[in-house]
């Protein structure tokens, strides 16, 4: 994060400085990562949301000052510490929002990352949800647009055509967390709600894969001059 002020506001901790952001699929990041000795590995929510919004923000196809995100995460997103609220008997058959009201710490990270794409201010309203599952993230990202669905799909296809881990699904298919468990992949689908003129992007990842350890290995591969996909699977164990 480049802003020390934003870091201290959301994390209330000492600032370690700005490192190269380790999300290789964003424009220009891959080459910077290769030249770096250290990178900032993105958080799980930040990875899913930034990848979902980036192509549309890059082409200026949406109102980037009003991006709304609702995203659900499995319980492993809260770490390994034992907590009563995360036990099976507490979480099963129930969903609950948390860090409600725009206070999630990934907010400035996502805004900064997307703002760098076209030098325009990006603002997101982000509501995270705890879902009754061990792992995975499913995010819905929406924003106002004047473009057609076909035009936006073309921008997403162009952005991720050669990416080994990001998959824009065929029309009619929707991302699902279970098919990504154990993988470093991202599933994505887009639509335009003509009734409200909003772009809707559905995106799923494994929060412990592309949202954490998998992405760290991907970045390490780039730094070490190895094939980016070394040691990583694009297929989940549920497939």
C-alpha cells in the first residue's frame, strides 16, 4: 500500500513501506515482480475483487467511483486461531456479515490497485460475509456502465486471454467455490443488468490458493525466473 495514512487508518500498525504489488495478472505487474526481491502478496478478497473489476476500470467502461462489492468467504479466511464463532456448530446453517459499514482493511488496497489502472479515483463499498464453508470466496462486484455486455466481455477476454489461472467462463456458466478447492485458479462471469445499467461480475477463488499460498508461489516463481505455473494446479480437487 502506497499510502501510509490509509495503512495506519485501517490496520492501526507500523508502516513497512511500499512494495511491488504481487498480482501478476494486472497490467505491468508481472515484469515488476520479476525484477523485485520482495513483493506484497495481495489478500484473498483483494485478489478476487481487483481481478473482477480491473478490465472494466482499465477501459473506462464503468463508474469507478461507485463500485459495490458483496463477497462471502469460508471460515479459513479468519486464520487458524480457535474461535467459538467459527466452530462448526456455530457457523453451519447460518451466514453473517462482518466488518460492516465499509471498514474492511482490504478497502484501500483494492482502491489503490484499481486507481493505478487509469489514473482515476476508485471507490468501493465492500460488505464481507462469513459463509458456512471451510474455504473459498465468492464475490459479486457491480458498477454503473454505459457499455453493452458484448463490449465488456471483449475487454475481459482480451485482458485474460493468455493468463493460465484466470478463466472467463462461457455464457451460461457461473463460478462455484467447490470446483476451485486446492487450485490457484480464478473463475469469472460477467453480465449487464439492462434494467439498472450495471455491470455484474461474479468471481470465485480458493482463499487459501490464489488468495494466499498459491499466489505467493506464483510470485516466487516469477522472482526466481521459473515457469509461473511451477508447482501450481489450475484444477481444483473438486473437479
